[in-house]
C-alpha cells in the first residue's frame, strides 16, 4: 500500500513569504508527527496529532508555525513570514495506533529553502 | 549534553567489514528506534526495540536498558548500506510517542 507522502518535495520561499506543507499519512493511521531536520542534524519534534486533536505542539519554534489535521487524515504545516532559519527538511511520520513505542513511518520530507 | 548520543559520527568501511554503531541515551525510554536515512531525506525504520536483540537480514540491533545503550551491527557490509543511521528514543512518560533523535552516523562503505 501507499506510504506517507509529502508535498511539495522542494520549496524555495522568499523571506517573509508564507508556506504550507502537506502530509498524507498512511490511511487509517491515528498518530501523525511533524519533525524539523536542519542540515547535518537529527530531526527534532515539532508537533503531534492523535486523529484531529493536536495533543502536543511544544516543539513548534514560534507562533509563526501552525499545524492542523482537521479531518484526522491529511495534515498541513504552515509557516508564516518565513525566516532564513526556517530552512530545513520538514518530515512527517504516522503510526497506526496512539501511544509510545509504535513504529513510525516517515514521509520523504519537504526541503524548504528560505532566501 | 544531548539526550541521545551516537558514535561514531562518521564511519568509512570496506565492503565485507563488520560494522558497529553505538547509541547512548540519558532518559528513561519506552522504546528505541534505529532508522536509516538515504541522501534525499527518506527515512526508513529498521528496528524498534525495548529489550534484548532483534535481527533482520544482515542487521542486528541490541539494547541494554540498565546501561542505557544500544548498538546497531551490520554484517558483511555492502556499498548499498551507505546511509545515515539514526538512533531515536521514545521517552517514557513523555509526550505520546514523539521521538528524540541522535545526530546520526554517516556510514560510507567502499567497494
């Protein structure tokens, strides 16, 4: 079956521009995670959804970052007024069930470059 | 100090060599993941373990909960094993499953 997909795969934005990154998790997966991976670093947690509920947004670096999953499937990560430090790969992952210790399936990521 | 430390950061091996990548963590965990990331960013989950040892093909992962340490071994390494290997932990009592990642070990296997 289809894995986690993300779009766009690459995005170049001018500083100050708003961007929206999309994640299509594996169908039926309850949990969805967003991670940010800076160049040469490991991914870092941004936010977590269980179905449509955003249960943890403690990793979002500023109020310019906003995520939603209104119907409990597709999720969108929005970054307003992008800054150069937002340049990173944004990874989405989903897991079948809620709870710790579940295998997470990762999408290919969206590589964002802010000029 | 990072909560998840990996060593080495970079590793170059000749085809056929036995490879070990180490991961130490400083928090209580409910599970530890080993992930493989190829150039271009795609991440594949290799193992999830909370105790003992798991084997899949030429890959073996072990974990020692008391020592807060895990190792990933690759037997008979091949150039196609070249990738970044990332250790990640799900913190016990933490948020519902979000992972804390190490910085990764970049492996290059020469033919």
